[in-house]
């Protein structure tokens, strides 16, 4: 029983991290129509920014996390505004641009920091014990920050004019623009928001998991998998699917063994694609 | 430059002399809408400040590389005026709307709204200024309810509660009132198209550009387009440009039409005059206009 609860908590904690990543990924896809292959890159960059701030500038970890989130937000804004936006409707071009950016990021980090993982650990350690099961405090902190992040995104998307504008652009860009919205301002802002979330997650999670130039690969794969499971562009779908994936990973790692987790997930996605190709919360287009 | 200006002023005077009583109102003025127009606008809050504006298009050209989509097209639409643009498929009608509304920059020529230069301004700037387009397809915010669709249109164009009151008659007319809480893409095709038109109206247009509003609608539903245009003209004081293939509808609504053929203006004038010209019939109507004979 304790084992199940403890594993469940790991699953929730993983799910919350994945949700922050997948929310950004699905926002970019839904609003800009771009598959952001650089999403994992922003995650790694967030990790390295926080690491550098702590190690070289002696900044407290909490401030380093904020700096990493702001840094990845700024880079995302500039990249969308000055590079991606010129070719925003060309799917192949945006694919190449985001993939290219990812390769530049990961090889740039490789050149700067070398292939080995730097010593970067979470400043808090310790274990919270209660009723026979225990949770590492670092996981708990990450969980709380991620949950606050998710709730903020929901508040922003569903309860502000900015969010309403983003949802309108996702629904129909031409109509929204014809009503006076400005894609030239909103697109880079939305992209920056999403990359900032990836950077924030990276800064929070890499000290617990691991930091190396290549750790963006599985992040991209997981984000992709979650967004397909939840329905491309769906915010609710990405959130639910992120927790499902977190749970499946946690339980299969504990009860089936590590490598079978990935197998279980991809089988799940395969079944989903056969049974319900639009994903859990995907939008079904009405036939004419 | 000088000759261009001369031509421009000629256009203006010609268009102004054309916009006499007979052309300003669609055939619907038999219903006495001219009288009502001024009465109603006194107390329709949202539209009180949004009378129409004059759209002038002078010598506009659009080329994609070596392909001339249209060449030297000029016309003007005064507040309350309805202009029909017809022509065979590929004549450049939709591109004309795309260029005027700012989705595409023209290769040359000018677009003026009450004398303000709108040429090559981006879509959101042009629509904020008052040139509002509708779309050929059913373009709505598909994941949102009808109510949310309308309130987005109102909000994005910085409108207030008054706009709801102003468009309420349209919502009733199109029987959208019963569907306010339905998701817009679950509506039948005809209603989705009407919602698209309501959204255009909710943006408080000064000039409306309608791209094939009747396409795909049943005969009975097409009369709603008449009601819509009449509302835009009488309640909002808009000028309206209609690109349409339905000749009956064009005859009913447009006192003046412009025929585009392979990117040039083939003819211009009243439907009766223009549609009886041999070159127009050859270019476009040919076999389909037997009813006219």
C-alpha cells in the first residue's frame, strides 16, 4: 500500500513537470501551427542557465530559476519575432528552423560545457516521512512550483483578455486578425511564454534528474507523445495526458522495470491513434 | 504622377455623380428603409458613431511574379452604397478583397478610406480602421460557442455592450438566438456562414467586403443575405462590396456592378445595362443567363 502511494506521488510529480512542458508545446502548436522541435532545447538551456547563475555568479538557486525562465522567455521571443515569424505558414520551413535551433543549442552547450554532466544539485534535501511512506522534499518543491505554474497558465488562458486572444488565434487566425488582433505581437509573446515554461521546468528538474547537453531529446519525445495522446493543440488534453504519462512511467518503472515504461507508453499511444486518432480531447472536425 | 492624380480625381467626381438617390439604396427601399434609417440610428447606441466611410480604390494592380491577377481596377463605394463584383472563376475577385483588406499588398495602386491611405497596411490595422471582410468559407472560432464568438468579435474590436444591442436584430433574423450556447462548428453550414457575417457586423464596420456570402446556401437561406446587407446599409450606414456568383442575388442587392474578366474591368454600371452587354455575356454569363432573355 505504501509503495503504491509513494509511486503515485512520484507519478504526480512527474506528471506536473510534463504538464508544464506539454502545455507550452501544445500552445505553440495550437496558436502558431508550429511543431517546436526546439522545445527540449529550451528545457536544457533553462537547466544550464540556472546552473551557470548558481555556479559562476553565486546567485541563490531560487533566483537562478527565475533568471533561467526569463532568459528562455527572451530567447523564445526573439527567435519567433525575427526568425520563425517570416516563414510562419510554411510547415516544412518552421520544422527545419526549430530543429536547427535545437541542434545549435545542444551543440553550443556541448562546446561550452563539455559532454559530461556538471555538478548541479538541488539546494534542499531531506525526506518527508508520514504514515510509513516518504517523499523527497525536492520533489515536493518541484511539484508545488509546477502546480502553481499550471494553474497560472490556466488562469492566463481562460480568464484574461490575453488568453482569450490566444484562443481566438488558435481557432481561426484570419477571423481573429480581421477583428483587429495583432499576430505580430501575439505570436512571439505566445512562443516566448511556452519556451519560458520549458526553461522554468528545465531549471527546476535538471538538478534532480540530470543535466547534460543531450537531455532535451527525451523531453521533446515525451512532450510530443503527451500532446498526441491529449489531442494536438488541446490544453485540457495536454494536462490530463501529462499526468497519465507521469503515472504510467512511475508505475512501470517501479513494477515492470525502467525500459518497459517507454514500451507501455508507446503501446498506449498506438492504441489511442487507432481508436481515437484525434486524441483524448482532440477536436473533431464537422464534415461538410 | 500628375496623370495618376488627374485620373484619381476624375474617378472621385465620376463616382460622386453616380452616387445619386437611385444607386444609394438597394431595391429594398420600397420598404421605406430610407425613412427609418435616420430614425433608428438616433437610439441604436453602438452604431451611433459608426456611420459608413467612403472606400476608394484607384488603379490597383496585383501580380504574383509574372502572373497578373488584376490590372488597374478602380472604383469607389460611398456609405450606404452596394457594389457587386462579378466575374468568372479566376477573374481575381477574392484576390481583390484580399488586397483591399490588407491580407495581400497590392503591386501598385491605392486604397483610401475617407481619404486615409490604407494601401498595404496589415489586416488588423485595416479592419480597425473600418474595412471589414467576411470569408468565403465558414470562418468562425470553431471551439467556442456562438455567444463567445460574438463577444470575442466585440471585445477584439474594442466594442461595448451597445454592439450586442445593435446586432440583436441580426441574431433574431438568422435564428441564431436559439443556438447561442452551442459550439459554432456544430451548427449547420448555413448558420455557420450567417454567424460569420454577424461577426463581421460586430466589429462595427464602416465598409463591408463580402466574399461570396451566398455560396453553399440553400435558396431560402439566401434571402438572409438580403436582410443582412439591408441591415448593414440602413442600420450601420456601411458601404458594401459583394463578390457573388448568384446573379439573382446580385440583381436584387446591387444597384451597381463591376465585371472582372481575366483581371481587368470588363464593364461597370447597373445590372440591367451591364448584364445585357454582349461581351459580358460572352465572358461570363453565356449559357447560364437564359432566364434573362
